[in-house]
């Protein structure tokens, strides 16, 4: 037995949960069987710990363990987080767009980077609920920009609600780029906000293909509202250092996976 395991063996449930939460924050996921061996307790004890952490909103239970629950952040915080990685992802996502297509681009910091990366003079029509996405495209040659109506949610950075959904339902697009809080190869796309779920579903249903652009944390975290099945995802753009096992699982589901350089 290693010194590290001896150190945490015999900890009280509250102490054990604190260590488990630290692991979740560091690695994004934990496996119950591994924790049981490490702590020298039964898997039932670990599952009880995970249930209590999930009840507190600190993780999401999955088969065999748990994932870190996605934390809500402001749009300004998301814009400032890993901008270089988002630009690399956006470049690959923009390469999937063909001349003359109609695109739906959701609100979000990564989608703003995609808008900035779109090629000019391609006669693209971009439909968006996000004022910053529209502003990034205005005045650039070859873009027609259509704004979706509705109430602007400052945290989301875009319009949401019944009017926005109705506007989307009246469209037919070639590609949509819905923002992702989390994505899993088995269950699909997940979102944190209930109003956003309805809008993202409408975007997917209105589009011929769906492109999800995900930083590594989106592949390891969990969100609260199921948005779309994995069968609805056509393309997934991930970072160059994404976990190869996770990438393989998406490919096994028929998703076209594209790696950022």
C-alpha cells in the first residue's frame, strides 16, 4: 500500500468527501471502485458520498462514479478564459462552413470566436440570438446577419424565451452551433439553464447538421438539463490534447470528430 493511500485510509465521511471533491475539481471525474480501494472502504460507502455531493449540487452521478458539475459563470468570465484555445477551436469549426450556407450561431464565448473566424466573401447568412456575435459580423463583406428577437439575458449574452424559440422554429438552416455546457458520448448534449434548453433544441431541429465545439472541460463535466441526443450531433470539434479514449467513444457513436491544431 502506498504512503498516499495510508494517509487517507480511515478518514471520516466528511473528510473523505472533501478529498473526493478536490479530485473532481482537479480531474473532472472520479471512479467509485478506485476510490473504494484508495480509501479502504466499500463501494457502497463511496456511492453514498457521491450521492451526498450530488445532492449538494457539487457533482453529477454517472454509472461507476461521478463528474464535476458545471459551474455557472458570467459571460465576461467565460470570454477571459482560455481565449487562445477557443480561437484554435474556432478556426477548425469555421472550416466546416461552406459558401452560401445559412448558419445558426448561439450565444457564448466560444461561438463569438467562431463568428470572428468565419471566412469573408462567402455569401453566408448568420442567424444569432447574441448581440456580440452580430456585432462581430456587421460590416464584414459577404455576411447577412439576422437577429433573433426576445429578452436578452445578460448572463447568457443572448436572447432567450418564447419569442426567440418561435423565431428559430420558423427557420431552416444548414448548420447550427449551439453552445454546450457539457457533452457526453452516451447521453449527448447538456445545458445548465432551462430556458436555454428549449432554444438549443429548436436550433438543432431547425438545422441540417449540428456542430458542437468543446473545450476539454466540457468533455469531463456534467450539466443539469438534457438538450439533445448524441445522434443529433454531426460534428464535434475538440482540443488537440483531448483524452484519446473520450474521442474514440464519440467516433464510435458516428460523430465526426475534428481536432484543433
